[in-house]
C-alpha cells in the first residue's frame, strides 16, 4: 500500500492496529536519490522539500517581482488577485501582519503561481504516483495506491499555463445568481454577522467571483490533465482492464455562491461532489446512477468488488447494486444519503472539546428533496427543506414559516427526518457503537443522544397525520426470475399526542394487480411512523408504458382518506428492447374510487425475495481514477485582456528542465480537463485486498475507528463508468 499527497485520516491508520509496523509502505520520494520512503509529515513539508532540492541544483530561482506575495504552502511567489488578503500590499508582506483568522487563512491566498506547472503541488503528487504505478505494476501482485491531489483547493494558486485561458475569458464565466444577494435568513442559513468578513472581503462582488472562478477552473483543468495521463499509463502498462478506477472528492467549493467561500456547508456546491467508477469487466461505459449516495459507501464498494466484503464492519453500504442495477430496496430505502457536521469530541461525561456551530448539523438527501436539521431539540434555529430540482440555487426554505405550508410539505420533511433516524440506527448496528444514542456525545448541548434529539425536535408544524409522498414514483426495476421487481417505501406517521388508526391500506385501479402492499392496516402512536413497502412485480410494464391506473388508498381516523398515485418512469425497466413514452405526470386531482375497481392482493403474500447474491468468482483487479480528453477550445479572441500581473508569460519559468537536469526531473505535460482535491485509490490484482491496519482481517473483524463518525459523512452522488471532461468540485481516490 502506498499513499501520495494530502493525508485525510488519523496518523495511526498508517500503522497496524498495535502500531508495530507500517501498512502504508511509502508516501514520499527523493528525486535525486531516486528512492521511495515514508515520512510522517504534512504534504506541505514534502512539497517544500521537493522545491528546495530542485532549487539547490539551480533549477529554481526564488525572486519576487513588485506586488508578489509568498504563499504559505509552497513558500514561493504568487501574483494575488483582487480578493487576496494581500492584494495591493507591498511585495512580500508577511501574512502574520494580519491578526484575524479570515485573512491569514489559505482561503485568502489566490492568484497566479509564478512557478511553471511542473512545480505545482498537484504535479509532484502526480509525478511521484506515476513512478510508483510503473514500479508496482511490474511486481504482478496486489497493491493499493492512493494519489491525493492537492487541487483545486486553497491556496487557490494556478500556474500560468492553465490560468491564462480562463483569465482572458473571465468576463464570460458563469456565476450563480446568489452571488451579490444580501445575506439574511430569508435565503441563507448563515447569519449576517457570520458573513461580515466575507462581504468585506469582496465575496458578494460578481467581478471578484469571476476572477476566483478563473483560478479555480485552471486548477480543475490541471487535475483533469494529470488524471488523463495516469489513465493512459494504465493502458500502456496493460492493466487497465483489471483496474478499478474511483474518482471522487471530499468536498466542493462555494465559489462565491451565497457570498460564501470554501467548504463546510450543506449547499450543493459544497456537499455534492463527483463520484466516478471505472471497471471494464463489470461496469459498462456510460452507466449512470441517479440515486444519492455517500462517501462512506466507497469503502464498502471497494471491498465488494475485490471480494473482501466479509471484512467490512463499516457503516457504509456497497454501491455495487446501484451500479449493476441489482438494487431493489429490499430491506429499506437505500436511495438516501446523509451528511453530518459535528467536530465535537467527548472529554468526559460533562464536557466536549468544541461546541455545535449555528449552522445545521445533519443533512439527508432523498431524490430531489434535502432536509437540513439542527441537532439540539430545543434549538430555536430554523431547519430547512429544499427541492433542488425546482430551486437549484437553494434560496427557498419550504418549511420556513410555521403553519404557512401544506400538509404535503410537512409530510416530506417528516419523511426525511425518519430516513435520518433510520440511518443513524443502522450506523450504530453495523459498527456496534452508540454514537447516536448515548447522551455523552451531546454533553451540555442536548440532554439526549442524537437520535432522540432529532425525534423530539419540531421546528415545523406537528400534524395528526402525515404521508411522505403526494405520489409515489418507482425507480428502475430489476429482473428477478421471470419478473421485473422493484420495491418502494411509503411512510405514514403522527406527530401529535394520541393514536392514529389506519383502517384500510389498499392498492386500487385497473393496474392494481401488479402491486403488492406489506400491510392492510396499522396503529401509530404519538411520534410514531409506519414504513409501508409497496412492490411492483410483473413480466413487463402494463400497457406498454402507458400511464398506469394504480393508487394506494389510506383510510384513517384523523381526517379524510388519502390517495397516493403510483407512477412508473420511462426508464423503469433497464435496457428494454422497445419502450413507449413515459408514464404521464402526476394527476392534478386525486383519483376517485370506481365501483368496478377491485383491490389488489393486500398483505405481502407470495414468497419473499432475497437480495441477490454476489458472484463467488471475483477476478483480479486494481483501482484508480477517471477523466478524459479535454474539450476542444475555441480560439482566444484578439481583444481578450491579458492577465493582470507584474510578470509577462516570457518571465514565467520554462516548463522544460535545463539540458543538464537529472533523469528523474518531473516530465513536462500536455493539456486536458477535470477537478479534484483528494485521492486516486488504486487497488491492484488478486481476488481480495486486505490491508492490515486499514481493512479489518476477515478472521478477526473489529469495530471501526471512532473517527468514522465524522470521516466519510459527506454526501455524494455517484456516476458509474467513464465520463470525459466532467467539470465539478472534486477529489480523486
């Protein structure tokens, strides 16, 4: 196992459980000795050593032109853009001249890196990894290679070779409509006080954001170029077909949306990251998965594809079912992803190391809806319900004003609340811990564990009866024997004191016969919920994909009966030979029961399906990242402005080494396009890959590290297969 770049996990995970030996064999390289080694220090220190070594041989000259500043990562000069905290300051102004964390942060360092592209942090990541990959591939045995690229990430410093194209076109770059919108509680869950520094720093000014976006896009293109070259190397080495390539990120970036910068929010620009998987023997190209997933699931997915699922004691869920179309929601609704924001650690039974911040602490995403909740039941802060399809810039809180929204909206908020609670309970069960139920993890900031705090919290109107969906849409079915099968879950509950008696649960309509429902009646107490599994099972779609006539009737003691239409989308059957148009949109009026309509077979009935088994013959494999060739660029207009800088292109150091450079000098690159800010995970050869100290031994499984509560809780969405020139905020595993 080898790991190059930023280290995203606790230091002890580089060693075996007893700390006696390393499981990360190498994480560093000496260019002039041509040797790999392990050094337990930051990547910034490794980068500075690389640069120092080349400077000592005369390949670099550290000089400052007027106005240039020293970045705190590489310690080399850069040309600041407008929002940089030292823009307009005298040359080499020490960052320590500022006393506040906002201006001293690496987030406040942005501009043109004055060294060539062959001396960037990400280039050194790449070059060392390429050398490692070539050596490991020749060994013909399993290996794990992680390449944790730096960019795009603060400090935002792009080499001229990548920056010039975007800088000269920055006036045309897209910026979201939330840039420049006054920050208040009507559109942002961050207060005016919290964003004062950002407004003063220029993050609400569109022209400033275009400058930052140009730098960010240049960093994205750098990673696209490097990953594309690495994929080509897999082909050259002849191991592309037994290599799993996983590309993802630990976070995105606001880039001025909502006048914010950086990460650490539940806005889509921060929490919605790319996840691309390539494994030719098992994953057809252009496979796309629409469901929300989480980065915590990546670990489980890798173990599944490498035949090591027996060693998985994490709280993740393999994504193989989504990728291969074998998932059908047999035990629970798998299409929900959860993210958590809580960096507190217990010091003792009464004290935690930090305090909860004012922003929401949990996010749960299910299809187009997203719920943001605060952990403390008694907090007076608002929770947020968003529809990211209708409101892509997340400006409308559907449950903002107590009492002024519909029962349908309340039902969706309650639905996502209970999906969150279920996720926490499953997480505790799979990792055998009590992170979410033990009050010690909320000492002084909530008298209960997270599960009970979330159940007790009621920031929106409580109702006697709620149902999760106005209509229930079925996602893709899968073949199970001679039938296509798909399960979906309908949630029904009560949030007020008393008892909700459901006297009738029936599927009606001409097409009711292809549906089964798990219960015919139920009793729900105060704060209770019913999970109702509804199953489609048929040889093909009714009426050749014409609009179906089926709905669930819910009769209860808390008001009028509720009807929930059942909808099947056009892609319901994967890869059908021919399909008619999609089912019609949701009817505007609730359907009425006709005397001639007969109910479907009610309780589940028939043999229960079992989740499909994984193949026993897992082939030899590897793992890497994905990206492809850059889109063709248009010619630069003759009137395009040049980059505002004290150095001209001719002053930028050459991208080629001097003629007497050592053979180990980083090779120069050609140009391509995609983002990142973390690892390329390369698993190689062998039916199983068990890394002692990182993956639990199959003969002695142990609980996951306590760090797992925060590590891997970021939300993500998966795209399986190869997507070329995919632009987004990212990271590579």
